[in-house]
C-alpha cells in the first residue's frame, strides 16, 4: 500500500494557533506535500503563510492557479478561493461557497481524494459547525487516511465532533502527536500502520429544503451517518451549518418584519395627527393591532423594545 504523501489540513475557529503548533513539529525533510485550508474572510490580509513559515521548517505560500505540486512545501488556500488539488498541479476555484465558506475545507478534501486516493491523509482541526466532515468521508471512500484533533484539546470542538460522530475516523490525536504521525504515514507503507476503512456508499434524495444562500431547491446526500445538502447552483451545507444558517435567516426576517411594523406604526400616528378624512377610530384600531404584532415579533426575535422608535 502506498505512503500518504499528500497531506490536507483543515481548520476554522482557533485554526491559526492549531496549525502553527502542528507545523512546528514537521521535520525539514518531510517526504510529503502539505495543503492547508483555514476559514478566512474574503477581505483577509493573507498572513497565514508567513505565520506557518515562521512556525516550522517548511516554507508556506499562497499558490497561483496552475502551480505544480512540489514535495516539502506547504500550500495555503488564499482568501476567497477554494484550494483544489489536481494530479500534479493546483487549481484555485472561485465557485459557490460551501458551508458558507470560500475557501472551504470540504472542497479541498474532496479534490485531494479524487486526485490522489489512498495517498491522502486528511487532518481536521478545531472549528465551529461541521465543515470538513463530508470531505473526510470522501477521503475515506477513496481509501485515504483520516485524522482528527482530539476534541477535548480543540479550542472549538464542533468540527472534530462532527467528523467523529459521522464516520469511523482512524486517528483521534492531540496536536503534539500529529506531526510525528503524519511523518510516519508519509514514510511507511500504510499496511504496516493501519488498514484503510471502507465506508458505505452515498445515496441522494429529494428534500423540501431550499438553499439559504440562493433559494434553490436542495437535494440531500447521505454519506453513512453524515448528511450534506446541495442546491443546483453548487452551494453545499452540512446539517449543522444548514440549521445554523436557517436559524439566522429566520432571525433576520423577524427583525425586518419588526422594523417594517414599527415604521408602519409611525406612519399611522402621522395619519392620526393629519386625518385628511380618515376615520380616527379605524386608525387607532390599526395602530393597536400593530403594537400587539410588534410585541409578538420582539418575543420571537428577542429584540428589546426601544421607546425612541415609538416616538
């Protein structure tokens, strides 16, 4: 069985500190290529390669589209681009966000699994929600190796927990153990360390869900215990991320409804001061109804009442 000389590492909240500690343990002659995706905003100043280079012996950089894959290098996903790994070269994608992220961990993991199969070692670090779990499943499907940071150690354990609960992760280790493990995997045939794990095939089904980003109809892909929702545009969501975003959308809509209702109350008061033939009693009845409506919306959205908005 081949060595794992394609190492893909993903993290989110708390990931900068975690990746810095991990790469500090790599040897200068690591016989592998390392790819890193940490969730950053599109307006990030892109300092992660510099942090990684200072932390360990391997040089890190943001690759350019089409750059060759070279051993002993660390390639970091640039802000607002998916880092996609092809046979022998790197592709930077600006496609739809996945799990609300670009760069997305799942996108990088999936591309590595497709291109390099059992040569891939996927590492998932600290983070919120569930990006990375479906990508590790793809790596496992292609007979690669799956590694997750010990949740008790992680700054945010949601991402490690999602992967552990969703699939049969091969290694659950602390940061101090990761670099030595990855070095061993890159130097030793895997049949001398652990056997690959076969995962059940995926299945796809229709859903009544619409995409929180574009409103398109979504299908659900079941990958063992994991579920990933996808729309026709290409947005993808793990179940935890979908729940989180749907909740945020509802909160935003309630806040918008409350703001509109309060504006209408102000307009009704103006109409009562300048009736212009309007029935004052009807206006007052409508105003009372809107104020009851606003109290209900406040209770649903947990928005405190601001008396200045009633003036």
